[in-house]
């Protein structure tokens, strides 16, 4: 068993990455969050009011990182007082649309503008997620259209389903790929700080040895 001191030390050392999920109401933001943090698809969901937080500890290259997912409200009336909080000190942004609803794809432009309007740095990674791919006969947003949009905004595209258990790895990979990128970014940041201190010098070679699972 861990002593109180060592468990305190562990929790102090654990880095937390804040990832927000943004998109129209009903696209499945809450279900995607559930799938990643709890491994299941909820029987029933209500519209999110304000924000729901869910966390998951993941291990990347031997480091335990806490991924803190901010599941935001898509409905204007449930989000307007919270928007500032969503974007404050955010580490990564996940934009979600519903592949069976063209309007949710068209509205991405507005969500991206909102994000840009909150001084989110260009270095904050963003990904695009097309959800509900299990509804194969109802797809309205063709993959090539989504891919073009993602490319033009410098985002990776994931097409997936929070509902289909066979897709659960794909859902995990949305968050894991972001966590890997953030870990790499942060280690660069530490390296710079350490360089300034003149204490530690990490070389390109050290970076190349990285064996990130993503
Ligand atoms: N078929 C299918 N239905 C899904 C999927 N993901 C979510 N749903 C359904 O879509 C509806 C909305 O899901 P939520 O996760 O609550 O949507 P949301 O984006 O969080 O909505 P707000 O909280 O209002 O912003 C629910 O009825 C879910 O069961 C999916 O991958 N496939
Ligand atoms: Mg929700």
C-alpha cells in the first residue's frame, strides 16, 4: 500500500490535460465521453446543462496522465454562462458532428469561430469527430467532404460511433492521440525551461527515442 506521503507525491506529479468536446446538441458528445471514460454507451442521456466533467487516467510511455474531459452543452441556453470557462486554459479541443445530420456538420464553422474568438492558441491541438457511423443507411455527410474540411482546418478526422462496441478502440484513440501530442508538446516545454536553467540538456536523439504508442 502507498504511504500517505508517496500517494501525495504521485498526485502532485500527475499531469492533467483539459480536453473540451464541442458541437451541436444531440451529436453524441456525452455518449463519446462515456465511452472513453467508462467504456460503455449510456442507456439514456439528457441534454447536458453547463458542463459535465469526467476523468480517466491513462499511461503514456510510463507516465500516468489524467485526461479531464469537459463534456459541454450544445444547447445555447444551457451553455451561455459557461463558455468562458470551457475555453480557459484548454489543452485540446474535440469538435463533433453527427454523420447523419448535415446541419451539425455545417455548424462546425460557427463552433470553430467561437473557439477562435476565445483566444485559443494555434498550438492547442484540435480534432474533428464524425459520430453515429453505426447508422450506415442514414449517412448524410460523405467522408471525403469531412476530410477536406478537416484538412483545411489542420485537424485529424475520426469517423466513429459511441454506440457500436466494436468502435470503442477508435473512440479511445481520439483522446489517446491528443494526450500523446500534448505529452510531446509539454516535454518540449520542459526541455526549454530546463535549458534556460542550464541544468539539463536534452538532445534531438532523446526525442527520437520516444516510443509513444500513437
Ligand atoms: N445510433 C447512435 N446514437 C447515438 C450515438 N451517440 C449518441 N447517440 C444518441 O444521440 C442522442 C444524443 O446523445 P448525447 O450524447 O446526449 O448528445 P450531446 O451531444 O451530448 O447533446 P447535448 O448535451 O444536448 O449537447 C442520444 O439519444 C444518444 O443515444 C451513436 O454513436 N450512434
Ligand atoms: Mg451532452
